[in-house]
C-alpha cells in the first residue's frame, strides 16, 4: 500500500513549485497584503495571476486544465502564498481542494471537460456549499433539499459562510434528497452562477481574512439537470467528507504560512528592538518564546507534509489531515499571539503586520471543521485501530 518511503528532502519538482510560489508571493502578493486587509478588497488581479501560474489547479492533471504536480507541492505553494496574504491563500485553497479535487475524483468525463478544466486552469472560480445557517459541525443534518424530478433536481435552501461565494462562477452544493436517510440521503450538485433561483447575500464582515469574501447563498426552486450531479444519489456526504480530508491539508498549509509570517517578523523585531541596553533577542524570556514558536512551526509542517504525502500515495488520510489541521491551526494562533507579545505595544498596532496575522490565524481553527471536530475525527480513528 505505502509504495515508497516518505522523503523529508523535497524533490526537484517540489523545489521548483516552492520557488515559483515564493517568487510570486514575495514580489506580487506581499506588497499588497496590508492594503487588501485594510480595504477588504477582493484581489482580482492576484487570482488572475494565480491562474496564469497554474496555482488554481496545482494537483490536477494537465489534461484537465491543472498543473499536474503533487499534493506536497500544493501544500508548499499554499504556505508561501498564505505567508504573504492569508486571504489569497484560502481563495486558492478552496478552488483547488474543495472544488477541483472532488470534480477530479468523482466527476464524469463530460463534467471534467465542462467544469473541471476551466476551474483548474482558473478561467472559472469555484466555491463549496456544505455549511448551513443551522448546521456547521453537524454537517450531515442539512435543510437544503433536492427533489428528484426525473431528469433534473429542484433545489431549495440556503448555505452560509461560503468562501469565494461572491466571486465564484460555480458552486459545488450538498443537499438532502431523502432526509429520513441522514448522511446516506444526500447528493452533490454542480451549479453555475446565473442558474435561475440561485441568489447571493452581500458579503460577510469578519475578524480576519478580509480580502477572501464569503456570503450566504440561496436556492429557490433551482432546476439542476441530472448531468450536473457529482457521483450518485446517497454519495453527497461522503464526497463532502473525503473532499475535506484534502481541504484540511490546504488549511493546515494556510495556517503554517500565517505562523511563519508571524514568526519571521517576531525574530526580526527581537534583534533590532532594544530594552535594558541590549536587543530583546538576548533575553531568555524572548528566546524561550522563539524556541517554542520554531518547534511548533516545524512540527506543524511535518504533520502537514505527511498528510499531503499520504494523499499522493492514494492512502486514506482522514486522521492525518485532521491532526495536521488541528495542530497547525492551534500553532498559528499561539505563534501569532507570541509574535504580538514580542512586539509589545507595536504588535497591537495596525502599523505592524502581526495583528493581521493574529486575526487571520483565528479562522483556521474554525473553518473546514473546528478543532473540536478534528479531535472527533482523530479519536474515532485512534479508537478504531
Ligand atoms: N471519507 C469518506 N467517508 C466518510 C468520511 C471520510 N473522511 N468521514 C465519514 N465518512 C462516511 C462514514 O463512513 C459514514 O458512512 P456509512 O453511512 O456508509 O457508514 C458516513 O460518512 C457518515 O459518517 P459519520 O457517521 O461519521 O458522520 P457524522 O454525521 O457523525 O459526522 C463529522 C462526522 C466528522 C462530525 C462530520 O460531520 C464533520 O466533519 N463535520 C465538520 C464539517 C466541516 O468540516 N465543515 C466545513 C465546511 S467547508 C468550509 O469551511 C470551507 C471554507 O469556508 C474554507
């Protein structure tokens, strides 16, 4: 099953993707990150550049519009982009992990041609519709319904916190076709924007990731041809869960990027800021914080790359993705917290970036499954072993 051993050394191809993402992130994304956050501006031009660079379908084969790299490369790219701007990182992650990946895994050849190819090449942007106003963690209890009308479905309901929602061209929607069957009575549908009855609320206002817009979406008697069903009736929840196994690698990588940005800025600041006649980096109180931050960052990266590597091997990685996401997101919050502490009053000011990293880190403990949900997944697997 595990055909080759996990390499800690990156392959030449992975190094190339890392360099490409790093160059783009430092030259084009980082200079804009503060403005994007302050203005809450959707980064249209950066999304277009990510499409040109193959970053919107990193691990999708070239024949379907992707860049044809592996999931470790994908994790490396998300970390680099998120180090510069966490909003841009999650826009990329949602399109790659939550839309392209399930279309590649479960889509028919016709669906791959019609939807995956333009989404993976970045001609179209996707979003993922699972969460509802009354069910986030308890995702199988959906109130959005799809009624079977023979050759089409009629969809009614609402989904919220839909990252990319305001800008997306296509939603991958999950709905109940038979609520008496619970998770087994759910279906997954590909619905393009512009389909009559599919409407949006204005965008949400959030603590962080200000440039990654999200919104509530509504479906009122939306007619969806059966040709736009992903998989079979009954498979919806399983498609959503196995998709999130990949998505959580993306969010772990985003958290890593945020954590690294905060860490690097804290190290830099500690060397130039003087107190009691010397740089604060000479003080053991600061050194111990730096040591913990560096250790957590490395541990988070190792967990994340292991999960990505397992995905590349085609091995079930639900538990490892949950561990990576849990650890990396909590590490990001702790690291950003310490980065502010090291900066003192300046860290609390919007003139410095660490307060943005702190606000951006917080969501990684919530979306794509809260830390509590990750612990449920990890414990269920540990107890089953
Ligand atoms: N892969 C494949 N199948 C899976 C699976 C996985 N990872 N996890 C569960 N399943 C299957 C089970 O085997 C079971 O199948 P059978 O009916 O054949 O036995 C079925 O799905 C139901 O599984 P459970 O009984 O475990 O389901 P549950 O209702 O107890 O829920 C849960 C489990 C882990 C709590 C799940 O609901 C969950 O992950 N909740 C969190 C949802 C979430 O992460 N939402 C994020 C929204 S997207 C987002 O946030 C995007 C964004 O903005 C960036």
